[in-house]
């Protein structure tokens, strides 16, 4: 009889092993996803009222959440306008207003990420504070260029 207890397996390790086996058996998922066919976008309908959440797309495609997100990224880079919001999930544009709202949300998130990067770099910023001239980081140059382009197109 064994006196010491067996150590419990780390939660999810069996699931990760099964996922790895499935992944290896099927080949690299990126090779199986054809962006020209719109592997995720073909499941989507127009309008935020018809949005599908990530869990729905996982169920429909049989992929992991990470694979679905990656495919959405690839399709967006191929100019397939997959929109999203926190309430409705992923959907195709039903109107120019939905498209504009999604773009506005994405730009806002990008700005928040750039602000966090600046804070990590050690350039504290307080709203309304006048700062001295500092060398401009590349990300900030990009943000100013994007803002200038946005102002010209509005």
C-alpha cells in the first residue's frame, strides 16, 4: 500500500494534451484556414443584432478560442470587415454607423495601449499637464499621424 499521496494533475493538463494531439493530427490550423473563403466571416450575419459571441464561433468552427481570434485577425487583415462589440459579439457591418462605431472603439483601445506603453517607458502623463519637450517615441509618432489622417477624412 502506498503511503504518500499522488500529486494531483495540474488543472487542464489533460485537456491541453488532448488539444495538442488534435492540433498535431490535423496539421497547423493556419494551413487549414483559408482567408479567401472567410472561414469565420461565413458564419456571421450583417448587423450587431445578429452578432455571435466567441463561444458561438468556437462551437460552429470546432476551433479553440485562440484559433478563432487568430482567424478573425487574419480575415480583418484581408479587408474582411468583421466588426465586434462587447455586448453583441462579432458581426458584419449592417450600416456605416456600425462600422464607424467599431473603428472608433478600436482606435480608442489602441490609444489606451499606447498610453500604457508610454507609462511603462517612464513618461508619466497627467491629463492637462504641460510637459517639456521629450524625444517622441515611435508609437506616439504613429498615433499623431493616425490622428492627423482621421481629422482630414472627417
